[in-house]
């Protein structure tokens, strides 16, 4: 009994999706008839016949890794092109089989290598079938190239659609359109990105909504950034050199897309280790004596019974090269509780609270105006990318110059702001945020919390805790992009 390795391949464009399954069934039926054992199915999906068998993802290791080579005696393929469509590669594989004591079996037409000592027909048949497979590959490439040229002449789409878009229409007039099931998802991603939401948080929202990413697996910050960077959002597919290859209905205007890219480009890079337990007032709390930042400090002391007493506080520390001399510190829990109270209660309730706590949160959407500069820039880029030697250069150049003139003559649309009440008060909003989101809100509002030792100078409205007084400066109306507190 011999041990058989099944070699199967699915072409990118020419074979049906069930081809590998049929190859596997045929090979196993042959092995059963011959009394052999199938040890592995080396299935390479989406691999061109022009790729050498030694370089294929699945089959390649079985030909190059000594630990795998010793595990089988026979390589079985349904047809010779399943091993490749290059005559030289076929000769190399046959030489390798002879050198390594392996047998190659082709089921249709029935062929075996190495041939018997008196078999003069098999070598000729192997050469002919390998050459025919190669010629067929060249013919297929020529047909595909001709079809692509015809499609491009019609202004149609060629290739795989980007995430969130579908291909519709007949073969030579295929067009891209936004996927109806993804339009609102895309718009929400754009809105969140413009509001300053992190790519990670957008990815978590997409995952929670059950939206599949482009390449499977979980949404990552990179995958979120990629779908927001694609020119497809403004109705364009570009080549590697930046030339516009296809135009279609867009989700964003060129101006809106440019505004989105500008917002994404303006994000500050995150450096250093990131922690999930960052204190709520990190980056927000300031020393009321010197104005410097205060940092969370954990201090542990040992009790008489051997247990530890851990105290957490904010302290005005200063950098190592210029340490602070204020010695100003305050309990973390006390100050965090005060800020929580400030947002949760209204001052009119007889406690020290926020003048905004009972006001409605208004959703603010800024709709960028359009001076058509982004579209003009796209047209000019396309003009610069034209092939001077192309037969349609003159007509294409004239069309683009006329389009640029048309865009320049269009009226300029000003920015507009849309506001919609959420029905939620500031106190309700604050109560629904976790610590990280509260910190993000404070930073986005450009709010600051100050702490200093009580010395009698401050009004009674300031919050006193032990030896300190605390006050807050800033205005929640300053929250950028999408959240504002109604006046």
C-alpha cells in the first residue's frame, strides 16, 4: 500500500468554486481502488497555474520540507494543469520526483511518472499535455486582457469591489454602487471619526453591530482607518500611480472626503504604553499653586498586622529634571467624587454642582461647505497622470480641462451646522459614561480641575475636602465636533 498526497488547485478566475472538492473526490476514489492511503489534500485556492508547484502555499512545503517529503510516496492530480501550467515547471517537478523516489499520477488522461524503461510514449504525452496547458494559460491571459481593455473602454469597473460597495451590471458594463446595507454603517463611521472617536472604539462598535470586516477576523484600528481612507467614498477607484480608473456614485462629496482625511491626518500619534486603568483626571487636573499637572500616585504602607494600606492620590510632582516644590496632593477618590457631583447635580438643588447638569445634550453635525477645491485638485491630478503617448490623450486632456473650468465656475457653498436634541441631560449623559469616556469628554471639552490648599481666599462655592479646595474651569459647550451643551 502506497501513501498518496492529493494536489488540488483552484484558479482565480477559470474554475468553479467546487473544483477542489471534485479533485479530492476523484483522487480518493482512485486511492481506494488502488488500495492506497491518502495522507493529505494539498489544496491551493485562488492560485494561478503560472505559480510553480514548489512555491504554492499548500503544496510547496510538501515538496521542500524534508519532514513532509518522507510522509508520502505518490502525488495524485486530476489533470496535469492541477500541478501547473508551465512546461518548464512540469519538467522540474518530474526531475524532482525521480530524484526523490516519488511517483506522479495524473487521472485524466491517465499518466504516470517516471515511465517504465521501455515506455517511449509517456514522456511524449507528458510533454504535450504540459505544453498544451501552458498554451491554454497564455490564451486565457490574452482573453482576460482583451476583456479588461473592453471593460475599461466602456468606463466600467474591473477588479474586486472595495468594502461597502457592490458590482452591478453586465460583464462589459460593470459598475460600482454603494452597498445599501452598508450606507448607514459607513455614514456612522464617518460621523464618529469626525467627532474624534478612536479607530479602536469605531471597530468595537462595528463588532457589536455584527458588521464583518473586509478580511475577516476582528476589526482593528488599521482596518477601520483603511475603509475611511478609500477614495471609493468619493466615488473613485485609482490606479497605483494615482490615475482615476473608474467613477461612480459617491457617499461623500470630494469636499467632505477631504475634510475627513484632514481630520484623520490631524490625529496625534499615541506613544508609549497604553493602560486601561488611566485615572479619570489624568491630563485634566492641575495644581492650584503652580498650574502644573498633577499625577496619580499609589502609596502603600504596612499595618501592624502585616497587611498593606494603599492610598491613591493626585500629586503635583513635576518632571524629573525640574521636580515640583509645591508638595500639593489630594485624595483621588475625593476629587473624582467632586467632579462626578459637579456633572450629576445642578447648582439649583442646594449642592455644589454644574450649571449645565439639567440641560439637554444637543447633537451637533457640522456639514462642510464646498468650494470645489478638492474636486478641482482631483481633476488636476488626473491631468498630470495622463499618458502622453496614449491614443486618446488629446481628447481626454480636453475633457478634463473642460471639467476643471466647469468646477471653477460653480458657486461656493458655505459650511452649515445642524443641531438635534438628544432628549438626554448632561447629568444623564455623564452617568452613562465609563471612566475612560469621562476623561475623554473632559479633555475634549478643554476643561481643567484645580486643587490647592485652603487659605481663606476662595469662595464658599468651592468644594473643600480636608486641607484642600477644588474648582473647575472650562465649558462643556467646547466639546468638539458632535456634542455640545445647549445654551
